[in-house]
């Protein structure tokens, strides 16, 4: 079972990769997912841990399944 820090790294890598592939910004992700930009920024700085609902909202915005954001 992956450790929390590993899972967080995988999640952030997946989100960043998908944003880059779509040539979208963190602001776009915040707007499109409805997640507060400040909260997203805290997630990206490892100050907050996203809830399952946030993972689901980001997955919808990034056009993937939530589990895909957690898979290496």
C-alpha cells in the first residue's frame, strides 16, 4: 500500500501532467472544477489534502476518472 506522501506525489503529478497536456492553468482548473484557487494552491503546496469530492471534481474538469489521478 502506498504511503500518503507517495499518493500525494502521484496525484499532483497526474493533475499537473493533465493540465500541461491540455495547456491549461491552475486558474482554469479552479474555474472549471469550482474549487477555490487558494485551496488548490494549498493542495499543490502540500498544505492541504484533497477530499474525495475534490478529487472527483478535478477529475471531471480533467476529463478522466477519479482513480486515474491516483494511479502511477
